């Protein structure tokens, strides 16, 4: 599965959608399970960015909260995508 493939069947959310449109998703149990699974494969800073994006924070808000630059948030977002795309769990179709 790619970053744009469905993370799970029921809602059809993709990781790209979670990263690109923070705060628009409901508190779905399957979404939480998927996010937790992905976050467990990420460095701590990346996991925080993923969680904050999911919770509705903008890159600017994340940067301010984490004491980093917006460019750093962008870089961490790219790392999230790379980890997801290289994950054996999500690439097995």
C-alpha cells in the first residue's frame, strides 16, 4: 500500500489525508489504531508531528509548540511519509 492507499477499509482514510488535512477526522477507533501503529515505527519527533496533525494543528502551530522551525515540521512530515512508504506492513497487498 502506498501513502495514498487506504490505511484501513472502513473509512477509507489515507495517511496523506491525515497529514494534509488535520482535524477533519472523527475519533474513530480504527483510525487511532492505525495512527498508533504508524507512530510506533517513527522517531519520537515524527510521532508527535503526526499526532498533532491528526489533532488539527497547523505546521506553524506544531513548530511553535515543539520549539522548532516550520521547515523542520515539513522535514519531519516527509520522514513520516518515508517511514510509511517503506513499512512492510503497509506495502504488503
